[in-house]
C-alpha cells in the first residue's frame, strides 16, 4: 500500500517512498530532503479520530484553542495546572505544566476549577482557593499575555463574605461583562451573577441567578454550580451542573436569557437536565463543563468530566476517577445548542475541524506489556503457529520471538499487529464486538477485528482499541499472573487496559 511521489531535481527525477525510515518513535507529516534538493513526499494521513476520555485523572476541565494549541486546565488541588497540545489526541500524554503556585500568605489550598478567558487582549485565569477550610473558599484572578502564562496575580474578586466557587465570566454581545459563580447558602448551593467593570473587578451587588429547586438538582445534596456561558447568534445561554458532584446523577442544566436584564432572575428560563448519565454507554456524573471552538473556528465543542462507575465517585470526593471527555455541539433549527449524548469510550469520534491529528506510531518490532504487570509480555500461548491460538501475557523471556509483534500503520488511523514468530495477526475471536471476547492469532485478511486504534496516555503507554466494537485490549480479570488470557472489554481506565509499547527493532 506504499504510495510514491516524484519531484524534479535539476534534470533528474527523485522517487521517494512514503514509508521512509524516520528517526524517533513517531512519524510526522512533512518534506524529505536530499542535500539541497527537496522532494514533496506523500506521507500517510495521520489519525483523525479520538476516543474518550481525552485526559485521565482530571476534574473540572476547561479548554480553549489558542496560539496553535489546545490548552486544557483542570483541578489539581494545591496549584493550578494545565497541558497543551496541537491535537486533542496529544492531550492525554502531554506533560503537566504548573501555571500558578500560591505564594506564602495567599489562599493556599483546594485550588479548584481554573478557567482562562481572553478579554481586552489579555488572558485572565479565574480560580477558587481557601485557607484549608471549605467555607472560606473565595475567588481570584490572574493575568497573562499567553494562555499558558506566565501568570501574575491580579486581584481577589469581591463576592462578599460568602463561600464562593467556580467563577466564570459572561460577556454579552453588546460587550457588557458579568461574573458568574456558585455560593453555598443555607438553602443550598446557589448560582449568582454580578456586573464587572473590567475582568478583575466586580462592580455591583450579586444577584441570585438560580437555586437547586428541581428534583434532578438534589441528588445527594441541593447543588447548582459550575456556571459557564455560551453565546451563539446573539443568544445567551448559561450551562451549570446540578446535584452532588460525587453523585452518578451529577448532570448539566441550562439557563437561557429570554428577558433583557441578566441581573433579573426572571429574565432566565431554566431547563434540564440537558446532558446526563448514560448507563448504556458507561458514562456517569457528567458535569462541570466548558465549551471550546475547533482549530478552524467553525465548530463548537463541549468539554466535561465523567466517571465510568455507576456509583459515581467515593463520597466526599469529587475528583477520584474523573476524566476529561469531549463531544461536538450542534444547533437546532432555532439556533439552540444541542449537546447530544455522552459518548462511550468505545465510540470513535472524528476530531474537531482543523485538528491536525495524532502522531503516527512508527512501524517496527515491539514488545508489549500491561501496566498492571510490567514484567509480563503479550505473546502467543506456547509460541504456537496454529490458527486461533490463544493470546496471553507471560513473563518476559529474552529473545522470545512470540513475545514480539510487528506493528504497521494502515494509513486510516489504525494499525495491525503481526506476531513475529507466526506472522499471524492479533485478532478478536469471531470478529465479535461483545464484551469479554478472547483475543487470538489468525492469518491477516484486513478485517476490522484485526485492526486497532492506538491512543497515547503517557509514559509510553497506549489504549489499544479494536475497530470491531471499540473494545479495548484487556488482561482477563485484570490478572497479574503469567499465562492470563487477553480479551477485549469496554475501557474503564484500568491498569490492565494500558499497554506499554517498547520498540525493539
């Protein structure tokens, strides 16, 4: 399937293969050079799909595309952090950067829900922090020239002597600026709004925006929090999260500005939930969202966090197990945003418009080990050459041919794995898309059950997702024992579903 390109060099013609050896672990689209001569090379298209989650172990996500990169911020705890990458597919493995560490004497603890907004040519980072006591949470703002900083402290926002979290901003089409936040009060966790004279100054008294007066906002506790705005075609929408953050029923509601004065609660029309758990897709606790635009500015996308457990997160914890997910926003005939349904981890999503796609993992010979038992290697049982022989994990044996796999990129975003001993393909038995199906070897014939997506998750580890059913390569029962069979299972972020690819040839 190699393609070739030709280019004139002086009076000669240079022919260059699209699959030239390239140094390093990844192939990047570009141009090959021979001395001073340059030849256009038709390289295979990079992967243009993603699968949720796009970042693991991260809560309260906020994402913007700016300066050629996606900039993703999320709650860390004792400092403000984020990651950046040119493709959504690069966010999972991108190194974490510290954007702000409170100096001595400043609010030190429980830094939550960072958001960045570009206003008046500067970037402003809004966050919440306390002195170690939740009731003392207040809101602060930093300023920078670039989305990932460096940031300088700008101000503490004046919301009165009240618990205040999840600060955001709303800019109306006429330029008026407002601050949005959530505050714990005796009647529940309410939403408030106040005018701003500039991005760091609240210039008027707070007005009640919404309270948790609907049953769906009262699972676990009475909560409305994490407000954020979406303005589209002159219409103003504020999305927020309802119910206790650790509840599997944590969900999104909507306030639409149907009146004229945003400080008047009656000017807002509430509906919801508009985005909630989907048991069939193994997605629960869908909340604390934001919106971002595609790299070319043509699409609106939703970013949110969720968990795979139908029990939600452990009581008292609103971060454990949460991961960052995305979905494309559409608009109905009236121009109202439609958030769709939370996508399952086995659903392949086309990347945002203008996203360059992931790096291509280099063709070559690899040893493959599960994160839950890193001394084990993916192999064919007993080095069998038979069709349908079981694929398992077993203790690494030096120079074992059946513990090595030849990886090849197929040009459509997927890869095949051929066992180095038998030459047969890693295959989902019976081409089944069901849960728990065994993985075997079989002569390669180009079926979807023999082709896989690779999603980098950092430190050399990948999710290996079958094109058939979208299930992930998984060590049966998450066993650490040598000889455990390998199957496919919906991705739930288990160590037995994360595989290190080590290039050995």
